């Protein structure tokens, strides 16, 4: 009888776990609404291409909710693709010494190539995949947004893998974890705080180029996809200030929505991966995460997926390249040196061939005087970028540390920072054009703030991530030793956040070069204002359709970005790896 009673009680407890509670009745409608909106948006992508021509962009504010849904789905799809790319590309670059020599410079170049440059070469491919369907144009737009999100996340993940504390790595090897297990049990969790803040920055940075991604030109035809970016482009073309105001309102609502439903839960969840032995005083909070944890039925439904992921992370796979030497370890073996020589020769030959083909094509429409002129314009833009990155660093590093060390403050600032980072420079064109023309100001000076408007936030978000991930026990030790003032900054905090700052500065610098194309050549109605610089050169030649000059401008920009990163940021990266690791 006692056994039967215990059996019945166990069965009743199991049955009760499957019964929904009050939190389930709140969470279920929210989940169903999100699934329904995603289904509606996906269904619209399967429509014939002719629907885009019959449904012109309307500035009626009643259409903004549908436009906002389409834009948000594109950005989320690009975010998923960026995350997959980040895990693969960043891991290969960090683990393989030979691959790193190629992949990191390529990443420098990729982040400097304008979004319009990717669209020019990829839109035909995606349209051919799904002929006569909107889905092809949607994939082209998603890929364009992907190119504005992926590089920042990849640099962050690469930096985290290169700076995993040696003691934690030695412990994982002491437990005989395979490379696959070490990746999911140590390296990915260690990278989570910084990666999530960079995902927020990438999501916000996507808004900066959403106008270009939703208006795609193929030959003499322009394909305009319904979305907030297309709505904004139409409003600027019509000089409709009321419509621009509605765009700002719609962006605010969308940013607050995905902040509360996606990023704030992720920040609160990732707090458990902080590297420390003492608990922080104020952990980040999320009402969505608390609600999901308190649900009964949804929690039981999601449990099998969690078990599957945990089981997959424990599979004893051995990935060959993941066991290559870590930073600071000496090379060994004659075969390694021979392999390096062969690899270097192959890379050099491939690089020389690419340069030859580019030079051959560019020579058909460009003279040597034109090349010299473009290099001078590149130096002018380089000066702008250096000055603006320095000013942004002086302003945002202290503010980022202040926010990152106070989780309660970070919760309040997070949506505001995302909105400011997402604020497209296009919205400020009317103000800058009118003021510059009205007061006869110098465009070379007064258009410069537009360059850093969307890129300074890379520094802020990465510094916040670094301060958030800084071990609480290190801070307590500094307090016990009464380290204060400038000594606290110089010996405690700046070394701790330095790897994160370098990542933010690299992506901010590359983003500033990209933003110069939008910012050095602005237009409001029929009034155009241009500054001297490489960005204005690329914008003007793109508008004229002069492809040899477009390629020349992009090639020179890529060269400047790569050399700048090689001479400044990469040595700082190496310094952070060897001297400023939290071991």
C-alpha cells in the first residue's frame, strides 16, 4: 500500500508539472503572436515579384507596422546568419595560425567594403535562385544587412578566443576535454558577455544601412522591398518631415520591443558566465527571462531541447585545427616551418593574381593621375577617421566603464544606447544640409560628425561588455588595497577592458570608413553637399555608374583599412594577448 501511495503521488506530481500555471497563460499568447508574425512575414516573401511593382511604398503611417515587421524579420534572419558565420570564421581564425594570416586581413577588408558593393555582386545570384519570387530579393537584402552585422561579432568572438585565461584552459585540458567539448564548455561561455553586447551593436548597426538594403538596383531596374528603410528613403525623396517623424517613432517602438524580448533576457542569462569567484551585487534582470523560468508547461516543453544541446556539447569529438598552438607558445618542428613557407607562397601567389586582375580592369578607365588623386582623398578620410575615433574613445571609454560596472544603470541605458546606435545618418541629412548651406559652413569639417555617428557605439558597447565581464573579485581586491583615482584606471580597469576596447576600436574604424560613403556626400531634395574624401569619391562614382573608378575607390579604401589595422590595431591586439590577460 505504501508503495502504491508513493507511486500515485509521483504520478500526480508529474501530471501537475504538465499543467499550465498563471505564467504559462501570459507566455503562451506572447509566443503565439511572435510565431504568427514570423509566419505572415515569411508568407509574404513567397509572393510573385510583380507584387513589388503594384504595391508602391506608401507614406501613410498606417502601413508602418507592416513595414516594421518586414524589416525586423530581415534583421533577425541576418543576425542568425551572422552568429553562425561568427562561430565558424572566428574559431578558425583564432585556432589555426596559418588560417589566421589570411582570415584576419580578409576580415579587415570585408568590413571596409561598402554595403552597396556587396549588393552589386550578389543581387543577381539571389534573384536567380528564386526567379520571379520576392524571396530572391529578400535574401539579397538579408545578405546586405548581414554584411553590416557579421564583422563586428566575428572580431569580438575572435578576441575572446584569443584571450581565454590560461588557467581555465589548463583545467579543461586536465579534465581531458576534447576540442569540441572545450569549445562549448569553456570558450563559447567565456565569450558570451562580449558577444551578446556586440550582437546588440550589430543589430543597431544594421539600421544604419537598412535604406540601401531595401532599395536594390539591378541594371536599370530598382527593386524596393516594403520596410522602414524604404519608407525612410521615400520620405527623404519627398522631403516629408512628418513621415520622417513617424519613422523615428516606429524605430523607437521596434528597438524597445526587441530589447525587452531578446537582448535583455540574453544579457541576464549571460551574467552567469562571468569569470569570477564571488557573486556580483546587482545581477542584470529580465522580466521575460523570469517569466519563462516560472512557467510550468513551456519549461517542460523546452526541457528536451536543452537536454539535446547539452548532450551534443559533451560529444567527445576532436577537431584537428582546434588543437593548434595558443598565442605565445613557440613553434616546433621542421615540418611546421616548411608548411609555413609553402602556405606563405600560396597566399602570396593568390594575392598577386588578384591584384593583377584588379589593376588590369581598373586601367581600362583610370589614369595614374587619378590613382594619385584617390590616394590623397584616402589620406584625408584617414585623418578624419583617426581624429573622430580618438575623440570617441576619450568620451565613451569612461562612460562605458561607468555603465558596465553598474548592472542596474546598464538596464536603463541599454535601450537608449541601442536607439542612438540605430539612428540612421539619413535622418540628419536635412539638418546638416540646411545648416551648412544657410551659414556657408565648410563641409569638410561639418559633415565629419556624420561619419562617427553610427560607429562610435562600437567603442561604447565593447567597453560596456569588458566592464561587465570584469571579475568582481578583482574589483574587491582593488578596494581592499585602497587603489583609487588614476592608479585604479591605469592598473586595474584599463588593462581589464583593453582587449574589448581594441575590438571596438577596430570595428569602429572599419565602420567609419564605410560610413564615410554615406556621410561625405549628402543630399536633401535637389540640394547636394560633398566633402573632400574617399567616401565622397566612391559615392559620386557609384551614382555615375563608373565601375573602374568604383573598384579603384573600394580597393584604396580596403588598402588603407588593412594597413591601418596592421600598423596600429594588430600590435595592440598582440600586446593585450601577451600582457593583459586575466589569468
